[in-house]
C-alpha cells in the first residue's frame, strides 16, 4: 500500500485544466482620460490676456498612456532598449515625490523586472505554469523578483495632476466643497536589450541547477528558453 501511494503521488494529475485566457490579464496601458489632466511637470502658466495653460507631455509618457511599455519601446529613441515604468498615485504631492526619489534600481527595480518575467512565463504556458514548468516556474519567478539588473538606468521622473470625475461625469467634492485632485508619478527605467537578455539567460541557467523537472517539463522549459524574448 505504501508503494502504491508513493507511486501515485509522483504521477502527474490525470486531468490538467487548460489556462482560461481570462484568468491571467495584464494591463497593456493605463486608463487615463487626457482631458482630465489639469497640470503636468512642464505646464506653462497662462500668458497675459489668456486664461489657458499649455500642457506638455514627453513622447514616452504619451506612448505609455496608450500602449504601455511595449508602445514606448516602439518609439525611435527606445527601440534598442527594454522599458519599465513605475507608477504611483496619491493626493499628496510630497508623498509621491519622496516615493520617486527613493525608488531604487538596487532595491526596487527587481519588482518591475520580476513582474515582466513572470508575465512572460504565464502567457507562454499552454496549461497552468505550475504544471507546465513544475518547480522551475516558482524558482525562476523568485530569482527574478530578487535578482540584480546591472546596466539599468533611471531615466526620468514625470508627474501629472488629474481632476477626479465620478461615475456621473461630475467632479467629486470632498467635505469642504473642494474638488480633490490626484497626482500620478511615473518613473522611466531603461536597460539595453542585450544586457537584459544576458541577465535573464544566466538567471534561467542558474534556476535549472536548482530543480529536477520531468521530461515533459524539461521540454516545456527548453521551448520557453528558446522563445523567451519573442514578445517579451
């Protein structure tokens, strides 16, 4: 009886559900109505005899609004780099300014890189990644979130201020009859594609020394390895 139980425990389940495409959804852009933006880092004040301010946005931020990191990477200046954008929002400008100031490549950037690597593994799997890659999935994700990414640059911090709109299309009022406004901060990071690919290739090789996949899992991992940077 002990032998039978042990044998069953080491077999793959008889039925492994395929991934429901709606189960893993990743945002490609952020939901911002540009018409609700009332100030930016580079807003110019009204000229004499004019009541309107002029809003400016860097090209990378406009691309990010409509297509996320992928759209930024398609702009001419960044097409040989991987782009990562950290964002945060609050009604306190000071709080966000401190957050952006302290957001560190050494200690915080790995959260952005890890999320992107995890996303790639999930979207590449034909079944749930825990089944498809076995323990390799968990270990690579852990290594990605705790890894180091030398060659990463903190390019720019940019902020915008938005008026808050309720479901009826009106400005939301607070207790004091004021119109609360929200600040959003964006931090742009870049890393050369060749540098990032080498880091991930080394990470995958290291992770393979930590696990013993089954034959099916090893085949899936090898396929992932060969195609990792397609659509990454």
